[in-house]
């Protein structure tokens, strides 16, 4: 099959629109997953089992059900309960919620890896609970887990095409729409594949630079 450069040039405006949506979903989904994952991790360390038990049930349920099922549930079922959001907002929240159950485990491992002596030193200095966490424990824990969190950023990027299932026109959605309208599949899908490789590579470089900065 002959490569059609005109199809590439025709597809590029659609590609940039899809790339912007993909990056928005990735950035906002990452923020939600990192913040909510930390909340889950801290709640699971509370001594009250009436808090730990519901959190454990919710996170296990979310982690062990497919992201696609969660997307459909949030997009189609919530409106029946009077909660209606845009497709992109629903997709971003679904990705963030789904991956927060994984980042929770990363945070947990990082917190447990903080030496016991750090906890004892904070107790000896009579630091308040909040000061202990914000000034002693979390800074050390987060430095340890940046590489693992970065891996989940790449995973979230590769899962953004699932948003097409709820009508979000991210990169793959734009490529699929263009291909169906013009009956040309090779060029747009190739462009999308290369774009995912480049974005993943650039994201990994940024995460490595952040890791080196935090280790200093």
C-alpha cells in the first residue's frame, strides 16, 4: 500500500485536538490518582477499623474491576441518579480513581520504608502528628516512590484510548473518526502510534529528571 502524505497533513489538525485531550486527561488523572492515593494510604493507617474496613473494601473493588466497566458505570449510570458530567470529566475522574488504588499501595510501601528511627526521633522531639507527617515522614516516603509513581503515569497514558468508549475524542478517537470518514487507516493510526511512543518517552525523561532532583 502506498503511503499517502496528503492524508497525514489532512489528519494533523485532528491529531492536535486529540493530543490536547489526551494530555489533559493524563495530567488531571495523574493529579487525582496521586492525591487520592495518598488519602487512601493515610486512612488505611488510622487505628480505627471502622475507617480502614470501608476504605479497604472500596479500593479492592475499584482495583479488581476493569477500568472500562468503571467508565461505563460513571458515564451511563450516574446520570440516572441525577449526577451528570461531561464525558471528559467522567473519564478523567475514572482514570484518577482507578489508579489511585494502585498509587495507594506505592505510598504505603514508601511510608513503611521510612526507618523506625525517624518515627522515634519525631516522638522524642514531641512533634505534633501533622508536623511529623508533613516534615518528617512524607518527604522521605515520596522521594522513595517517585519511580513507581512514574510507571503509573505511563500506564495511565496507555489507558487514555479507553475514553473513546464514552465518546471522548482523544488521539485514538480522532484517528478512528478520521479513518471511518475517509477510509484511510494506515496513516492516522501510524501517526497515533508514533505519538504515544514519543509522549511516553518524554514523560519518562521528565520523571527521571524529577527523581534525580529529589534524590539530591
